[in-house]
C-alpha cells in the first residue's frame, strides 16, 4: 500500500547536493550563490576573480579546484 514512498527515505546522492555558498580557497572570501552550486559547476570568486570547478565529495562536502 505504501510501497510508492519507499524511495523517500533514501539519503540524497552527495553529487546531487546543492550548495548555497562557498569559501574561496585563494582569498578565503565567502561567496553566496543564489542559484546554487552543483557538482561540475564552474564558479568565480566575487573578490579575487579566480575560477574553480565545484565537486561534491562522498561525504557531501564541497571541494573546489582550478580548471
């Protein structure tokens, strides 16, 4: 009867998580992201203008690396 809702209990995949902000690895500035950041998105620091590629770890944390 309730089998249609079994998948609601599964935790979301860390790669699908949406982050609302990030701290720049270069200048440590906090950057809000109104549209959200997903794994694979390219982000630009609003303070130092460096570009990074976002990646979600298996623990659900945001990692940034230069392209």
